[in-house]
C-alpha cells in the first residue's frame, strides 16, 4: 500500500509540472494570468504569476474543480485530488485488469 501511495504522489507531481505547452496570454498589469474558461487535460490555471503564464497538464484523480480568487486578487482554478478507487489504476481510470494486483503464482 505504501508503494502504491508513493507512486501516486510521484505521478501527481509530474502531472502538476508546469510547461505542458506554452501559449496563452501573459499576465496582466497586476501579475494575474487568466484561467482557461473550461477544465481540460492541458490548461492555464490562472492566478498570480508575474513571471509568465504556463499551461499545466494531466490532472489525474482530480475532483471538485472550482474558480477561486487567490491572495493577490487573481482568479484561478483549484481542485482536490482523491485516491484511486478499487478497480482503478493510479490515474483513477478503470484498470484493464480490474485493479487486481497480479502477483507471482
């Protein structure tokens, strides 16, 4: 179980790494990046980022998406994460083997 949780945490860290794609507009005069209008697999989350606006990709196991205002007054997407359910892989997709851990016979 500990190995599975550690793999999930490492997977989530990769999913949150910025820079899946460039593009998008830059920050406004207040340092706010505009959030994309809808949730997608690669998107600009928005929020305060005076150095530039980056896209983030692959939000596996994410839930409860909402637009919030950060401490700088910028609109940004926030979400929660959950652990995979029985029958799901570490990305919270249905596992091809039904989630069973195949061990040696």
